[in-house]
């Protein structure tokens, strides 16, 4: 019999106007991987923040027992002292510091008050090796993608003496390969005696590794499911209270004429200016068409999209963007928006939202003209429009006056989507649009994408989830090492075929 490592009893946590947790109970046994599942805004992140002392004792009701001892953490440091380490949903690394500096920040390797850099870097190297992350300890965080940043967060946790590792959506930003490695790592850590609490919307991964799943719905614990009973359908039933027979909504494509084209597009790295990131890319999109770009992390998909959207990425570009037969100027974000292009960033925190501002300001920001008269924002229109999107996108919040940073991860994603749909684009570029979104809300977002395409908009969908690409797109381009290495219609596409193109270079393209 495994013994009980952690018990959270009758936890209730309120924010102004929101009861995020309502009498939640959680029991975690030693050496198990315990998953927490629930819809966006169900209270998962809040629960683990209570556990780790982010929300200190006194700011919630209920009890926490760790190894049978009552815990009243005042801050995160106190929980870390007991070996409870949390990796947050929203990454918290400092972009201007190196990987090594980030890993040992607050836990400096020092002798007599002086930081021992050799030791810091040696230990960093060791950790990076364990994680299979091929980067130098000196590399700045801002120069690596979110996927790699996630691995650095895990390295940071491992550098502490961790017993209970809490991962809040660790694979949301990772591609399938890296996710797979991370899950293997979790299983290896379990063998070493580390217990994990795993929050994830990727139910296939939960099924793969979890020993138990506790379901939270509307701030309440619904049930805990045992390993042998865990199936995706079973989890979904717990989460939403019913089965979901189809993951992708039906759509009858109404595809019109070609209207958007990118020709001979070349982009170089912003700092290392000899490094070509996007190589001679050509593509076109028809009205009403949903076109996917599949590729591995680092293939250059985001860089391609951002360079088209107002030169938000890269230097020394060449190539042409043509819309409705005429060249268009996309040299600034403003001009790109004017040209009818919208880009939903994969990195919502950095590029997608102003977290300090409220929801209504974020939603309307992409096209203030729509709610302004003589350059003055009409606050009533702003409110009305934002309200409409709140209802349409089912954003879980007491009101659109709420500060966006207070929303749950998935609901923030819905605000970013609303913002760009509000700009009324002809071409909507979606970069990992359902990252961190629960299964039910994904369906809602897919329905919205379908509806936009039926209105004649072109959609460019960048996604690391191949089932999503296959389930949603009419046509798929594959990108590898900055080049397009394949183009397939959805009828001909299979995961295997796409994977093949994702890992090959142009020399032997389809
Ligand atoms: N600091 C805060 N201030 C006000 N409300 C908050 C705050 N943090 C969370 N909430 C609210 O509490 C509820 C639970 O949020 P939480 O982040 O725990 O959800 P979650 O289950 O982690 O969702 P997701 O899957 O989207 O990450 C949501 O309604 C959210 O808006
Ligand atoms: Mg969360």
C-alpha cells in the first residue's frame, strides 16, 4: 500500500466576485502521477497555487496536510523547503538572463557569498543533458522558443530537491516529440520516487501517464478516477458532464477563388543576419479555405507568420505579398491590419495581450476605429462589443471589466482570439490557437473558425497537433528547416505522411 503524501481538505478560495474553489478535496499518494483535469476556469491552477503557497495561508479556507503534517505556507519558499515545487502555466523566466542564471536564480551556487559560475554552468549542463536540451548554459532565455523555455523551467525544478513536482500544463507549448520526451521524463522521475501533480488538457497524455485523475468542475471536486478506468471519454464525461461524440464540428467547405499569395519569401535572423530562417517560401490561400502549416518546433512557422504580419520578425526580407491580385504593403503591423491580415500569436503573454488592462480594452485594441468617433473611444460601444465576444466565445469571467491577467489561461486565449476576430480580417493567421484550451472550448473555437471560413475569410492554421491540422484543414503545407517541404490536400494527408515531410529537407521533398 502506498502511503498518503498530500491531502488538501475542504479548500475554498474566493476572488472578488468569483468563487474559484468551493470545498475541494484532493488526496495524492506517494510516487504517483496524479492528474488534475477540468474545463478552462475550473480552478486547477488556483488549487495548486494554494498548495504551493502562492496564495498564502489565511487567504483560503481549508487544510493542507503534507506527510501527515499540517502546512500553513506563507510563501512559495516555505513549500519549496519541503520539496514541493511548482512549474506555472505561464512561464516565469527572465528573458534577459541566461539559462544558467535562470535555473539558479534565488538558489545561487555560491562560496562565501560569491557566485561560483563554473559550478553554476557545470550543474546547468548536467541538467540540460538529463532533459535532452541542446543549448549552452549561456544562451539567453529570450533567444529560445517557448518549448525550450518549458524545459528550462523543469531543469530549474530539478535543481531543487524536489519530492512533489507540480506541472501546470507543461506540454501545452511543446510539439508531440518534445511532449513525448517530457512524459518519459515524468515516468523516469516517478521511478526515482518523485510524485507529480500534472495539469493538462491533452487527455491522451493524461491517459498515458496518470495513475489517478481528479476532476474539477466549477471549483468543485467531482471525482477521482483510477488508472484502470482512465479513458479520454471517461475524463471528458467528468469534465463537462456529458460525452463529446465528435471532436471536430462538421463543415461543408465553400471554397472560392485564390485571393492571398506570398511569393519568394525570404527572412533572416534578426541578430545573426547570415542565418536564413525562412527560405524561398511560396503559398496561396483561397477565400473560405482553411490552410494548415505543419512542422516541428523551430521549423520557422511562427517566424514566417510574424514576418508577414508587419515584419514583426526578422531582417533583410525579400518577397511579395499579393492580395486580390495586387501587391500589398505589410511593412508595419498597422499596415498589415489595414491590409486585412490578423495574427493570433502563439505567445499570448508576450505579444497577444496587455495583461494589466481589462478584457474589453484588449478585445477592441486591434481596431479602435470601430468603436471610436473622431478618434475618441466610445466606452459604451467598447463595452457592448466586448460583451458580445464574451458571450460568443464563452469567456468565463464575471465581467469584461475584469483585468485580463486574472483570467485562467484558456480564457486569456479566448480573449486574444476575440481581439483578432474583432479586427474583421480577410486573412486570419492562427498560431497554435487552441493551446491550453479544454476539449469543449476547443470545439467552440473550431466552430468559430469554420464560421469565419464560411464567411469567405482565409484561415492559415499553424498547429503542432497533427490531429487538429487533419481535423480542420482543407489543404496542408509542411515546413521543415525554413522551407516548405510538402503540400497535400486533406484527403491525401495522414499523420505519417506529414511527419515524413516535417523531418525532411527540400532536396527530397514530395
Ligand atoms: N487573481 C485572480 N483574480 C480574480 N479571479 C481569478 C484570479 N485567478 C483566477 N481567477 C478566477 O478563478 C477561476 C479559476 O481559475 P484558474 O486559473 O484556477 O482555472 P484553471 O482551471 O486553471 O483554467 P485553465 O484550464 O484555463 O488554465 C476563473 O474563473 C478565474 O477567472
Ligand atoms: Mg490554469
